[in-house]
C-alpha cells in the first residue's frame, strides 16, 4: 500500500502572535515548542521508510521537515502548489481580521491583491493529483492547515471543504493511501468549481 503522511508545519512565531501569512518570501521561524513538536513527529515516523519529503516554499514547512527528518537521508522536493493561501493585502494582519474578511465574502472572492479560497483549492487538487501520479511508496508532505483540512473533508465525501474537520493541529500526522488522496483531489476540484 502506498502511504502519504500529511502534516501541518510545526508551531511558529505567527501562531503565537495570532497573525496570518500567505507570502512565502516572509520568513516565519518555528518556536521552541514547534521544534519540539516536529522532533516528536520525527520520533513517531522514525521506523517508517520514507521515499520522499515534499514541502512548500514557506520556511516554516522546510524547517519542520528538517526537524522531522532529523538527518535522515530522504530526498526533498519543494511544491508551490501546496503553498498557503495568497492573502494579498491581509498579509501580517490578525486572524480576527482575516476571519472578518472571510465572513463578508464568498469562497470565490479573491483576497485583495491575492487569490480566492477556490483558487487555492484548485491548486491543492492539482498538487494531490501529482503526488498520486508519482512513483514513491511512502511520502511525507509538510504543508499548511488549509490543504490538509480540504483533503480530510473531501476524502470523507463532505459537501464542504471546511467541515466537519476544521482545526488542524500543528505537526500532527494524517494518513492517506493513494485511493483516498485521489478521491480528495477529485472532490476538492469539484467543490471548487473546476
């Protein structure tokens, strides 16, 4: 059986500050708590042979991946399609401001100067399809809360990408076989209007 281990990056300084970041050029370091979370996940995965580690362009995913792997020689690939949502002018704002903007708009509305949630969902669907098409048997994917939430809900057949699963904890593994990840990709795409 092929296995995809999806995990959100570990705890960061912006998690502490309650701020949002959708620009990969903005460095967001892990906290001490975050490094410890990632090390714990690495311990949990220590005996699982990994053929590939995929991370996004964000430093927090690269740093989390490095902590999880702890020196294991696993090929690493950067996948921009799994980047966090480009929130444009909301960059660096509080989570409350981000949520207030979302409450007044639809999934298809673009963040000012950024992309829409549906745009991001279509990216995630494509990324998951590409992962399924790869040949590796066991893949660690370190990305962000939203693509994991969408994958969990879509694979389960939900009619909403944001429910029933909503809050995805940092550095927590979610396991998919290739059929589940393929199913998630197709459902995400359908719900995002592809």
